[in-house]
C-alpha cells in the first residue's frame, strides 16, 4: 500500500483507525502552508482536526471569496 501521509509536496488530510478499539490518528498539511503539520491522536482530537481542516483548509480554499 502506498504511503498516504501528507507532505508539503502532497498536502492533504490522512486519518487512520485500524479497528473500533484503537484510537484514531490524523495528519494534515494544507497547500497554503498555513498548517505546516497538524497531527492528532484520539477520536475527539482527530474529529476536531478534521473539522478545522475542512472549515479552513483543503477544499475551503476553493470557495468563492477565499
């Protein structure tokens, strides 16, 4: 399997949760450079990272006025 971890050359959001009892982990890097590297461990922290990334980075940059 390919390494899906975001890098400055391949920005994005990567979340893993191998099974229901294992805490989720996430890594995010935005193409704008505002989030140099954001990481989270634990379901609640990962949920917050995903919500923040979705609202402020990634596809949010494609909205009108940004």
